[in-house]
C-alpha cells in the first residue's frame, strides 16, 4: 500500500503494478490530496476511485463513476 498526492500518480502506479504482478490493485481517496494504491486484499479506508487488473480499469459497483 502506497500513498500519493494525486489521483493520476496513484492510477499510474496501479496500472503498472496490476500489469506486472498480474494482480488486482484498488485506488482510493483517503483524504484531500491523499490517494492510495493498494492490493485488493488490503483494507480500504476511503472512497474507491478505481480498480485495476492487467493494466486496465475494471468496471465495478464499488468504483466512483463520473457522469
């Protein structure tokens, strides 16, 4: 689990990790200007921004959506 100051940084790391490690990475907002990229087995303590697998975002009911 790593913390980043921007969503873009956390998303970039999640894409790379999920592709290289063949695992699922969850990106969530913990506080204002604090985003976390964590393994799917780690505890989520915030609002989920996206879930990534094999380098791509995975649609899920838990993710925040923009409309």
